[in-house]
């Protein structure tokens, strides 16, 4: 559990370990967030930890936005959603692994660059976005973009780190995957 004045993050113990790419072992945990102020929604997702570099990413299934707002029965909906989450979690991990493997071979180009910039702009102030995008310009593959973003995330506060880890998860799911996983084939 980590928290600050704005958000609390709950990360379970590692539930699944996989090695999408030989030599890059990852642990997958259930991940939950809750607003400290009541202005944000409760969320559920997966947390991905790369063991060798300790970089993390956060991913939720693109088609499902798992946000539960405190009003209008959100707490009850969140509580009810936890029953099916272990099964969904395994499916999400499998989907993420497929996208990770594809990301190693998916070329990073200008078309994707504009979309990545849009994701990062939502997470960071303008000057920090500019600096991160300069680092990303050196990337040849989606995997390298993912690695650059997760490395940068470690330098930030809890909330900004979460936002960048979510961007990293979206980059893999949207641009690294194949049909049916939010990947490029669905554009």
C-alpha cells in the first residue's frame, strides 16, 4: 500500500509470473486505487513488475473501464466486481503477454508517435512531456517506448508515477498487440 494526500494504491502479492521475452521475467499483481479526497473513482487493474529493472506498468482491459465512483452505488459495484476479478485478471495477463511479445517487433513510427504524445500529455505537464518525448524519439520499437516510459515513471510522485505506468500499459495494449486486444489491427 502506498499513498499520498490524493491517492492510495493497493498492489497485491505477485499472482502470476511470466517471461514474455526470454530473460525479462515479470510478476503480475492485482492493483486497486482509491481517491483520498473522494473526487476520483476506485479502480481495478493489473500491475506489471519487471524484475530485472524494477520498472512497473498498469493495465486494464481497453474495452472495460473499471472505474467505480463513490456515489450512485459505486462501492457496492466495486465490491461485487471483485468476485469475477481473479478470472478476468488471468485473461488480462494473457492478453498483455501477447501484446508484449508483439511490441518487441512492432516498429515505432510517426503515426504512433502522435498518439503516444497524446497519452503522455494527459499524464505530465508540458515541459516534462517535452523531455520524455525527446527520450522516446530514440526508440525503434513499441517495447523501447514502453521501457522508456516505465523508467521515467520511477522518478515521479505516487500519482504521476501511476499516470505514467498507465500510459505504458496503454502503449503496449494499443500499439503492441494484435486483433482483439486493442492493437493496431483494430484501427
